[in-house]
């Protein structure tokens, strides 16, 4: 375990990744999937509330920032003509299941259950961005997801009480960030290689 104050370094990575992503989105270099970013803004706030109820401490700040950053990106890119609004049955299903998870959390209000539902809700909200990243990796930027991975791994290293409420959401963010980073980087590389041949 490292000093819990390293959470502030983790927060810097979160803010840096989101700032780079937002700048790229505002310059129309990438196209955020707004359904995902909206739902990514909601789920972490509920996980944060559950963590506060459980007395998680500094680790909960990473969860809070995991809600604030998508809120800023969603609001800032909402009017962009290049933002990706998808209304497919797949997106509607993911969105509905995500919201259902949030409603269940509001109903039961148990910290471990709340974190689990926030993870499921956030993961379902991620599905449209995973789909878009696989089909069009140039529409995404790996930097926000890479910084999320680093931030989450640093935060996990600060945990000394391994209750699920403490590590669950941050562990999920580490997996999410690493997965999307790899998909975007590998997809972009394969696309470039395909154009060269």
C-alpha cells in the first residue's frame, strides 16, 4: 500500500485525460458517443453517494471525478455537430438497463449493492462506446481511457481496507480504461496498416 495522498496524483491523471479528450472533441477530431457520456456522468455519482455513506474516504474522490469529468464532456459537446448520438435498439436497451440499475440502487441503498449496480449501470452505458470504438477507432481518443487506467491503478495501490465498497468501482474503472485504451490503439493501428497495404 502506498500513501493515501497519492489519490491526488490519481485525480491529476483523470483531469488530464479528460481535458485532452474534451479539447479533441471540441476541435472535432473525435466524436464522443453522447449516450455513453451522459450515463457515465450519472452512475459514478450514485457510487460516490454509497461510498460516502460507507465512509470510504479519499478513494471516493476518484469516483466523484469519474462522474464530474463525463458531465463536463457531455455538456461541452452536446451541441457539437460531430458528437455521436445513436438511437439504435442496442443503445436504447443499454441505456434502459443502465437506468434500471440506478433505480434499483436508489431503492435499496446498501453500499455494496449500490456499487455493484453502479458498475453494472456504467458497464452497460459503456457498450455503445465499445461498439463505436471497434467499428471506428479514429472517432475516439485513447488518452482519456489510458489516464483513467493509470489513475485507477494508483488509487487501488492506496487502499488498505479491501471492502468491496472501497475497491469495486475503482477496480472496474481500471478494467474499463485499459480495455478501451487497447481497443482504440489496436484498432487505429490496424486501420493504418490496412490503408498502407
